[in-house]
C-alpha cells in the first residue's frame, strides 16, 4: 500500500518541453507531474541537477550558524 500524498511523478528527458505529459492513476487517485522530487534526502529536478537541494542545504546551514 502506498500513500498518494507522499507520491510524486517526475519525468527525466532530454527534451526541453514535454508536450502534454500523462499523469498516473492508482485506485482513483491521480498522481500529477511535479518539477522536483525528493529521493533519499536529495532534491532532484527534471534535469537531474541538484541546484534546489544545494540552495536549501546552504540556507539551513546558514541559519544554524547564525543561531550559534
């Protein structure tokens, strides 16, 4: 059994634009396409870049340094 609210759908492709990408449907729950997904603590986007992850981690580290 899976939890639909914790499930994300992302396409990794070489194309710059996806023309009408299909959504997934599991037992009356539709999983929509997202631009980024968090896998094992690392945030990836459709280009497999970790830019969003780096910005979140540096912000978190900066706040921790300021609190010290």
